[in-house]
């Protein structure tokens, strides 16, 4: 197994619940809100607040999280570098989806306008 597939496997087994508090901390430190975070997550995945809460409570892995998601048709418009990876070049679909989410959270924390984050034409 190469380094990349170990990385992909690690991401697949990570729980959304373990990362979610870090997302909240990151955006709130930059004067953004939990409500805005949820708006971004819902745009990408289709999950409303109730469904997010369920996934957190059941400690869903990112694999399960994204299996249940309805990815936004404009998700492919998310580009750029996150965690040292260019998101549009990531070959593993699940890893790419997780990095899409990371990128959106990063853009929110950096103060980007919501229309830009949500790729509104």
C-alpha cells in the first residue's frame, strides 16, 4: 500500500464528529458563525442541521458521511490548495470530497463572501 492510499484510508475512517468541533473553532475565531458553517456544509452535502446532528451522534466516518450526501452539482468549481493538495487534482473521490469541505471551511474562516464560497454565478 503506498503512502497516498494510506492517507485516503485514514481520511475514510476519520469521523465527522471528531473534525466538526475544529471547523466551528476555526470559523468562530475569525468572527464567522456556526450558522454560516452549517450553510456551507448544507450547500456541499445537502445535510440540514437535523441530519448533521444525527451523523455527529452516530459518529459517522467521512466514508459514511459522504455516502449519504448529495454533493452539490457545482462542487467541481471548488479549486485551490488545501493541506498541501490541489483539490481539483485529488484522484480519490472521497478524499477529494473531504478536501472540498476543508476548502469551504477555510474560505469561510478567511472572510470570503458567502456568494463566492457557495459558487453563486
